[in-house]
C-alpha cells in the first residue's frame, strides 16, 4: 500500500496527468527517502580516476561520418534562469548580434547537417515552464524538424514534499510552486514514457548526444561521435580538468567495492569530505554534462529494470517559494543524468578541451560570452580567440540579475580579449568600447560610469 504521503503524492501526480513511468520512478525514490537514504558518497568509498584524452585518440573520417549520420541531439532546456532573475527559458538570453542560445544551437546543427549530409535531429527536453517560449522561438527555423520525430519532449514534474513529514506541499498562493522537476536524470524516464526512445531506435538512430542548452561549446562533433562508436561503450561522458573555479563542483571517481565509475555531486559529499572534494590534485576531472548514450543499450537496461534506472538519489532541501525563505521547508527528489555512468557496465570517460565546456550559470559567465573573448564564425561554433579566459567577478548585489546587468552594459560588453581578470565592486556602468587589459579592479558607487573608449589596465583600473 505504501505510506499516506506516497499515496497522496501518487494521487496528485495522477490527477495532473503525469506519465505512469514517471510516477513509478518517483515512488522508487520516495521509498528510499522514507528509509533515510541520503545519496551521500563518502570519500573513503572512492578512488581518483584517470582517462584518455581526445587529443590522443585516433578516429578516421569514415568512422566519424558514419557515426554522425546515426546520431540524434538532445538539449536540456528546462531551466528558467531564476538565479539570474529570469522567468522564461534561460536559453532565450541574447548572446550577441541578436542571437540567443537557442538561435546559435539551431544554426550549429543546421550547419552540421549541411556539412556532413547527416539528418542530425535536434530535440529539446523542455520543462512545463519552458516549452511554450522555446517552441515559439525555434518556429522560425522551418527546416529544423526531422520527419517522424518531435522537436521537443517534456521533462516530468513531481510534487515538492514537506520536509517535516514527506507529504505533498500545498501552496494555494501559487499552486505552480507545489511542483518541481526531478532533475536532469529524468531524461531517461521521459525518453521511455514519451515513446521517444522507441521512435529514435525505429528510425535507425544508434546514439544520442545530450548536453545543456546553456553550454554553447557542446557541439555534436563527428570525431567524438566516431570515438564513441568505435569504443563500443554503452555510455560516455566528456570530462575536463578541474580549475580553481570548479573546486565546489562535482567530480568523477571510481567506486572501490565494484570498480564502477561514479559522478559525485557536491550535494552527495559529506561535510568532512569537502576538503577532498576541493582537492584538484586528487580529483582532477569534472563533468561537462556532455553525454553520449547508446540507444540500444539504454533500451535494454530500462527493460531489465522495469523502466527505473536507479540513479543515486539527490535530496535537495529548499523552501516551497524559492523567493521566500520563511515559506515551508520542502524536499525535492532529484537525480543527475551523469550519474547513469555507474549503471552501465563498460561506461567510459574522455578528456576534452575546455572549449567544449562554456556553461553560463551567472552574469559573470554571460559577460565573458558576450565579449570578444570568443568569435562565432559561419559554423556558429565558439572560437576562443583570447589567449586565456579572464576571471570575472561582478558585484552580486548589483549585477546578479540579468535586468540590472544589462542596464550597466547598455552599449555591450567591454573588450576582455587582453584581460586576465575583471573585478567590479559597487554600482558601475560601462560605456561603449571599453577595453580591459591585464588584471583590473573597478570600484565605484551609484552613478559611476566608465567613459566610452576607456582603456582599463593593470590592478589599478579604478574608476
């Protein structure tokens, strides 16, 4: 029968029309939660990993071309960018020249189709909050759809649970806030529940390349498709060397008791293991969230497991209204798609260049992307033209929200091509054509303005 909380959650999901596969998957994690499962991965249970680099791998053109022709592309596009003050799909943010993330993604894929004679279907995994805006934005690309396949499928949703008793929360002020996405690990559940996995296999696709829509470096590269095909692996993740900015993020490791690769997220790390998490010499690689999945292998594993992949639980504690810290505390049951690496026997990793990992999580990242650090050519692929990626730290009390950020760069981003670092403390507005050279700190207050054409140099670029 199950607990009253689980029954209430099931009933709520059924009433909302949530897919049965998703309901059963949620019930699996709910039971783990009830039994005190935390999803933690102690440092004592794992070892560091090493891996091959793509630079050292040989892939012939014929293998690469054959592989890209049987590859489909999925972009995770469920995020609203709420941490940056947005209330619509984050991928609608303008990157440059009137092009959003979505525009660049679509044009990257269309160019690759033309270059390689590949159908390369592009499919967005949207959430119930991003679907409408996204589909309206991509409707302008008449030749984007591939016959027999959809342009989107929806991430599932599940009830937020009151932390005190794990019952579904009620929030009449805004009933939408009673629901949350189950994390991007839901992709496997949604592929099965929507029938898309079967449709892709029936259409002859052998693998899928999955990545985040806010990472424009994640291009479905034929050479990587060929590498994955020739490994015969069921599942692979692109990894990059961790840098100081990745100290607080997740990393790859190998589990001692069975030798399986695992992805340990920050939320799965015990407090006493946080120093090991931050040790860049011990745990050298983090995930780009660029995944390669063999569709037949996924189908087989899902069939064997009654469509419940069994990813590690992530217990995320928040308030029901993220903008109101006094609202009731809730538990969100989440999973990470990269954690599937431990499910597939023979799963593997490949080290790629940092050019394949250009995520935009904050306005600091957005400023670098909008600047002249990158060129975007006719293939719509980011080309890093600066010698190094500058470190950017904008005063979060002023620049955190996109609306306020845009007001302070009304003429566009400053030139950062020759910058090593830009720190802005206080309320500062930048004029047209400002150049930053070297390591620059700008201090100011309301009304401070950097004049058009100004060149800020060294550590003393004070306004």
